[in-house]
């Protein structure tokens, strides 16, 4: 490499390697999607096409980066999770975040016409996303992070569903609906939905109530007696795998189908039946 007198400027670049042996979550979020969703006429409170588009982009990101173990999405956000043993880009934060943000955005724009065929994107209103990386030291705290996002999904969806019913069917103004909901708890909102609009919240689509979980599919396993979060931390990549072993695991991951589900990820069952997500050891591929 040429050694020029300008070479010293390299020293201005700061290292940003993320701590080893911690779970990495890269969360991206649509910039100004409140306005963006108005501009392209998203249905309120939940536009199914927009959610399916988010999910299509997330599946592409999972395929692009086989190191990813799981992703969870709601509204205009998606969280992508790397295992503690992940060595992609030497765990450099800016590399990981910028790669996920640009891979996701590129795919979102690519798939847009499939989901919004009659609403072409306009150059003055293009979708963009920001992103950040956060570390979680244990599998149990990682699960709490994901539970937090899923609970948030439920709380927001119950509020938004009630709010928009009061506005769209109840004839209230936004301010009136906001006032009507002030100080209400979940059971009040359930009651408003049922008594005024005949809606049983439990029967609302799962994708609205639970958000979307994206992961690699292997054969489901019988839950073991130990809790799903106990084992993985012991195998968080302290034992180094050889290059050949790593390559073999990578190939297995690439072969697995990436699936999107709208299920509970708060209780143990999801994790116990899919131990590969936390253990990072690919399971058995389903017989074709
Ligand atoms: P910021 O740039 O700070 O993230 P924002 O306008 O994107 O601002 P968020 O808090 O991220 O605000 O909220 C996203 C908003 O996008 C929601 O409140 C909702 O109005 C809209 N939105 C996102 N997804 C959908 C969807 N599938 N259907 C209808 N509206 C949606
Ligand atoms: P990484 O993913 O690590 O960035 P990379 O393959 O993108 O790997 P860079 O160091 O970014 O490697 O180098 C970019 C390479 O892309 C250049 O070496 C060159 O081969 C090619 N390239 C970029 N722009 C042009 C261009 N306008 N015309 C021809 N080749 C180009
Ligand atoms: Mg946003
Ligand atoms: Mg958001």
C-alpha cells in the first residue's frame, strides 16, 4: 500500500468494536413514518400491506446475513439479533448497523411495487430508516428486550384500534377520541370496542396483536425441562470453532427456510421448541 504524507489521517478513525460475548440487537426505525404513512394512504391503524412489506424486507436481510439469529418487527421498526459469538465485521458497530439499514431499505424500496402497485414512490417522499446497536449481556435479558417490544406492540395496538374506531366509526374528532381514552386501562378499551363497535379484541389479526417474528426454520423440538434461557449463555462462543466448522454451520444456516410468524415470544414455549435460536447451533432441516 502506498505510504503518502496523508496516511496519518487514518488515526482519526475511531474503533467501534462491540463488546465480545454479548447479544447484539440492531434496531431500525422508519424516519418520519407518521407523515410517510399519510402520504401513501396507509390504512389506520394497521395497514396490512405495509406490514407485509416490512416483513419481506426483514426476510431479505436475514437471507443476506446468515449470522442473524432472529428478528422481531412491529409498526415501522425491526430488531435484528446477532449471537454473542458473532464475529461479522469484527463486531464493528457502524459496519453492522449501516449494513442492516441499507440492506433493509434497498429491499423495502425494491418490493414496494408488489405491495403498493397503485402508489408509486415519489422521489420527494422516499422511505428511509435509522438504526442503532444495543448490547444485552445474557439470553434472559435479550428475551426481556424482545418481550418489551412485543408488549409495546400489544399496548399500542389496543390503543390505536380503539382510537381509530372512535374516530372512523364513532364519528369523534381526533381530540375527542384522545380525551375519551385518557386514563383508561386495557379492560376499558376492550369494553369500548365490544359494547360500541361489536369488536372482540381477541379476534383481531395476530399480526396486529403480536407483531412479526422472523427466524430460520428447523424441525421443532420437544421442550426440555430446563428453562429455555439457561443453557445458551454457557456456549456463547468462548470455545472457538475452527474455520471449517464455522463454514459448515454457515452453509446449514443458508439452507434453512426463513419464516415469518405472529406468535407469542414472551412465554418459554417459543424458545424451548426452537432451541437453535438461542444456542446458535442449527437444528435438523425438515424433510422436504
Ligand atoms: P421517527 O422518525 O421519530 O421514528 P415516526 O413518524 O416514524 O417518527 P414512530 O414513533 O416511529 O414515528 O411511529 C411510526 C408511525 O408510522 C406510526 O405511529 C403510524 O402512524 C405509522 N405506521 C407505521 N406502520 C404503519 C402501518 N403498518 N399501518 C399504519 N400506520 C403505520
Ligand atoms: P467491502 O464490502 O469490505 O467494502 P468492497 O469490495 O466494497 O468490500 P472497497 O474497499 O470498498 O471493497 O472497494 C471498492 C471496490 O469497488 C474498488 O476496489 C473497485 O474494484 C470497485 N469500484 C468501486 N467503484 C467503482 C467504479 N466507479 N468503477 C469501477 N470499479 C469500482
Ligand atoms: Mg419511525
Ligand atoms: Mg417506530
